[in-house]
């Protein structure tokens, strides 16, 4: 853990707020993003690690018992907390700017520019949407919201941002989410360390989803022909 008392206080508070949350944006996710941010940030000589660590910890601080993902509400809660513990106003502004820009909103989402601190946090968050952990978290979220692991619909890479945000759309599934978000993230990473880790996790995610698809062949959950379409798409991604 960092020696900075502001970061230590914030980590404790975030853990208390997010432990037991069931959308997949829980304390384990926040801690993993924080750890990723430290790993990447330590390779970037111009990074402000106080900004990076606090933004990583607070990026999903919504009250998930009442709200869906809303970066503005996360920023408002973060501002109240950071002001309470005495973080300088200029530092708070930098952190809030990152929180408002860090999210991904669909395959055609146009991202806002960010400085190196924001790039680190954004890459750190996206790494947690890659690899085996991303599949596990998506299935968990689906179970909480009634979204199936797989259905008769293929992924839609033409989704608008608003369509993507509507995760309760009937054609949504955990498998489709993999193709509409997770497998697209490798090419959106910008830091050198993030790209290095991301490639490994990209291939790991492909392997995990392939195992799942092979495990349901012949089970009648969806036609085998549909499963084979997904497997063919994964083969293309792994080349």
C-alpha cells in the first residue's frame, strides 16, 4: 500500500462503500484498477501518482444500491470525499476530470483527450475488462440483472453510445458484451505498459470465452451453429 495518508484513507473509505456491491464494480474491481494504475504509473516518469491513485480508487464510487453507472454522480461523491479529507482544490479538479472521462460507452464511442494521468487510469480500468476476470465479472453482473450468458443474438458492433448504455436491451448477453467491448479494448490502450499487459489479457479472455462456448456445445442452450459462429469470430480475434 502507498505511504500517502490521503490515499490510505481513501482506500479504506472506498472499501467500506463498495464491499458487497453486486454489479461487478465492487471493491475488488476498484482495488484491481488501483493496482494496475500503480503498475503502469511507476513506468511513466511524468505521472502524478497522487492524482493517479486517488482517481483509480474513486472512478466507480457511485452508490450502486441506488444508481446505475453515472460518471457525474461518481465525480460528485468523489469531490465531497476529497474535500472532506483536505485534498487541494487543483488536485481535486484533475481527479474529477479523469473520473468523468474514464468510461467506455460502446464500440463507436469517441474518447476525449486525457493527460498522462488520465491515460494511466483509463488503461488501468480497461485492463480489468480484459482477461478471465472480465468474463467472471460480466457473468456475475448478468446474474444480478437477469442478463443471459448467451442468447440467439449476435453482437452488434454498430451500437450507438445510448444503445450500449441500455444494458437491459433484449439482445444483450455476456458473450455479446465480450465482442462489443472487451475484445475492442486492446486497440484503445495507450500506455506502453498497458499495451504490454493488455495483449496478454486479450489472449487470456479469448481462451476463457472459447472454453465456455465449447462447454455448451450440444447442450441445446442455443443452436450449435450459433456457437460455432462465435468460435469462428474468436479465431479471427486470436490471429
